[in-house]
C-alpha cells in the first residue's frame, strides 16, 4: 500500500478507531479534519475540509450523517477513493447524489461473512435468519435512529447473503425518549424468497448483544461477536418414530463446531485493505437505503 495518502475527516467516537488503524497500517495518514478531535493527533490537524493544505489520495469520512453531503461537495478526488462510514447519509436521495463511493459496511469485509457466503450450502436449504444487535449505551444518537445505527448491519448482511428482492412482513419501532432522540428499538420481520428474517435492535438492552443465527435444513451458523460456529444438527424425515418419539422425523443432534480463522487482522484493517484495493462489496449504500426507506414507510 505504498504511496497511499489518507485524509481522515472526523475523529470522534468511531473516527478514533480509524485514526489508530491507519497509523498502524502501511498507508500514510497525512492529516485529520476535526475542530475538536477525541484524541491527541500527531499529524496536521484542520478545522474544515477547505483548510486542508496537504496532498491526499484517499479520504475516510467518519462524521455525523447530516454533515456528509456538505463536506462531500468540497472534496476534490473521485468518489471511488472515498469511504463513507455507515449509514452514509440521512436519506436515499442524499446518498444517491454521492456517486460510487465505498460504504463503511464493516461486516461485509469480515472473514465471518466471507466464510458464510462461500459455504452457505453447508447448512442445506436456508430457512431462517435471526439477529439481535442491542446494548445499553455507551451512547444514544440524535442524528439517526436505531434502524440506521445498529440494525443496518444485519440488513446488509442479509441482503449480501440472500439477495435484494425483499418483502417487509412486519415492523415495530418505539420512541421511548423525548426529542431529539430518534426511535430507540425495532423488531423487524422480512422475507427473501422462502427465507424469513427476524431482527431485533435496541438502545434499551441491559447486555451488549451481537448475535446472528442462519438456520438451514441441514445445519446452522451461529455468529456471535467475533466467534463463528457451525451446528450440524437438523431434523431428518423418517418412517415411524425416533428415540425421542418424534413422529415422522429423527433429530440428528450433533456438535457445535468452532470455525477458526488464520487472519491476524481486525475487521477494520480488512476493510481498509479492501477499500484501498477497491474491492466491490455485495451490497451498495443505495441498496440498503432503498430498504431502510421502505421499512420506515411501513412503521
């Protein structure tokens, strides 16, 4: 990655992670744009994009979604050299104006997603997608709702694995906080072909949870935080009863196998590699925002 010069725009809650990731990479961090960065930086610091006086080849834009379009119009490099952190904006209309940028859909870059995508036949016929992504803090947001903040990850994972022809079966969103906090909890039911998705996200959850089940008729993937496991239990159709007195089906109850990866890089480091190498993702920001706005219309 020699001669890759990155300008980081935004050094707050998530931008600080990008700062450390770029500094520990073979790329050169040439500057940070933020009037009040969350940490001390040892590169040139600028108050706004128009005051930048260093050369750069790529930009990572990690700012509140409402500021994305205003900053983007003052960037002078092609959009394919720009990574915009999720949710990439505040509406489909705004995102559409930005062109072919690289969306910060971090889990599409993870070895867990890549393994599932490559080995989806391992579970037989996919039946169910069940996800929980929730916590009590450390922050709640005023710029976007829980849908764009947490649940968006499960939306793009589901679309990447199973396609974009999705029907919305049911939506429940709650607004427990007073303004300006947006909707804080969502229960969502989707279908893609014969695959049913049940998704839950909330800022009102006493235990941090990131768990996803992908269940098929020959086994299941269990993706929890940084752990991916395969459970090879399923129901087999038989004549008569099995030992547990299941009539017509035998429970093939086997072990849960851990799947171990050799990659020593974090998901953010892998995302940086793929961004620099311009690797095409399975889902675009417009794909996700089309679904987000349809969900909002149903809520």
